[in-house]
C-alpha cells in the first residue's frame, strides 16, 4: 500500500466535483492512509458529512467552533498531525482565500496555521473553464505556487455546466496517483528517461504476425516510477493494452524497426535509456500485402527471415552513451544461469547496468525478482511487486549516476 502510515487532511470546498471526493477519499483509505475530512459550508451543499464520515471512518470537521477538541483549537490540532493537506475539490473562491491568507472558517484557517516546512498543501482545482482562465485565477495560481502550494493539474472535457474545456477536477484515480507520486523522493529530477516496453509485432501478412508474451508491465512500472521520481519520461510501447502512467509521454509502436526509430528520435535529449522491451530477434524479410492462403499442396509457405536491429546495442554505442551523457540499462529474460547469462549480456550490449530476470516467472505477472549486474558486482532485488521493484531499480540507477558508475 503506497500511503501506509500517512495521515491526510482532505479538505472539500463548494463544487459539484465533491461527488468525486467521496471516491477519492475511499481510494486514499484503500492505499493505507488515514483521512480526516474537513468540509466548508459550500461543500455541505454538494455532499453530506455522513457520506464522508462513513468512507473515512472519522467524524468530519465543518466548523472552527467545533467543541470536540478539548483545547478548542481544531485548526492547530488537525494541521499538526497531517502528513499533507489535500484540498479536492478546490473552488476558485477557496483558491482566492488561500492566496490572500484568509482565516475566517476552519479549512482556510488550518491551511494558514499549518507548519509549512513539514505539512505540504496540495490543491485540486475544480471550476468552470472561464473561471479557470480568468486573470484573477491565473494570478491566484501563481501566488499559491510562489507560496509553496502544489497546484495539481485540471482535467479537460465536458463540464457540469454543459460547456467543454479546462477546469474540471481530475478523476479520483488520477488524484491518487499524484498524491502517491508527491511522497516519492525526487531522485531523477531534471533527467529525461526513455523506456522501451512490451513486445514487438512483426507482420507476416495483413492479418498474421510474430510476437511474444511480454505484457509490458515491468516497463510501464519503471516509467511510472521514473515519473514519480521527478523525471520527464517517454515510454515507447509495443502493442499492449496497459493504461499510460500519469505524467508519462507514450509513443505507441508495432515493429522492432518502428521501436528503433522512435527511440533514436528521442535519444538525443534523453539522459537515461531503460530497455525493457522484448524485441523480436527476427522478422519476415517481406511482409505479404495480401493474406497468404493455403494453396492445397499441403506445403507451408516458405518464409524468409532477417535479423532485427538491436535497439539497446545501437543506443549504447552512440556517441552520447559513450561520452556518459546517456546512461543505458538493459534487461535479460533468461530461463537459467541468470548470473552468467546476465553478465555476458552486459558486456555484449556494452551497457553499464544489466538487469536479469527469469522470463517464465515474469511474463504477464504482477510480481518479479531482479538481479542487477554492473562492473562492480551484483545485487539481488528480492521478489516483490513490479511497482516496488521499479522504484528500487530507479533508486539504484539514480545512485549509480551520482557516483558515475
Ligand atoms: O539479446 P536479448 O534480446 O536477450 O537482449 C535483451 C535486452 O536487449 C533487453 O534490454 C531488450 O530490450 C534489448 N533488445 C533491444 N533490441 C533487440 C533485442 C533486444 O533493444 N533487437
């Protein structure tokens, strides 16, 4: 659970997006957080405290005059125990109040009273597109950011008022991903990470082709972990149906040649390349324009194959990689002798770090175990979820970059 041990004060302000806050609260709790809900009067017009109490399992605070706190200082007590205050939805009016440092009701009061150095404030704006675009709101966003507040993105699309545009609140799962990412250490801030993931598909004819069982899960988890660590991330994905991790730029490709071209295009600006894709070694020399039919002879068609380009080796031999500007990481999916095979593959591909895993134990699974091999030795990352392993691998890569290994 990504938020185990975290205590979140979840503030709701007046807006129709309050209905999404119920689901968001549930998602925070499911991820292990304890959640204390605080609602403004405006929020009470849209959703009841009963709903939020049932989902958070705590009595909701709605007033600074709440007599429950023996010291009568709910704003102090609530803000001191939080690991973060998240306002979702945050109305245009509440942003203006925060920007001005107003303190005449409980939620704005506790935001102002929070110890800024240890209790971060995140807001998820929600409003009509004209209100979002208004110079006053733009000014407030800039002021809040200057004051150290994290202003989450807004969604684009249909709005409750019937108009379409920017300003709707992010969906609960997007908010959750942003809060989880917020707590991750920013080990790769300023880096551009390029990740290849998934299988490739090599066409035989318009309806058939050669592919493999790679699910793309490890590569997608690595892209997510790199983004959480503060990097700009480009994910070059073969044909898989996984959702794109938040904040990651995805480029969909099909064949090994497409994947090479997409990776080469971005390698000039990348500082790290992590090759997790299971690239087909061979492709049919010439894909047929039409479906190849049985000709009644009982003989299968004679297919001729040519070798695919090695994307990792190509990038690892580029001048940028050789000068140390592009740090390349390879993967090896083996069935046996993981150490010997991984060490040999590291040298063959010419990469500083190679990550070995057992193919049949990882393809399609949510868990994996990794063996890291570099010039200094090996390190095992014990069986765990791919998400946890991805975060560990990102930390290993970050420390090798710091130490220039
Ligand atoms: O040679 P092998 O396929 O076992 O190498 C695996 C590593 O090389 C992986 O990191 C994979 O993404 C990369 N690779 C590649 N292009 C290929 C074959 C493998 O980038 N044509």
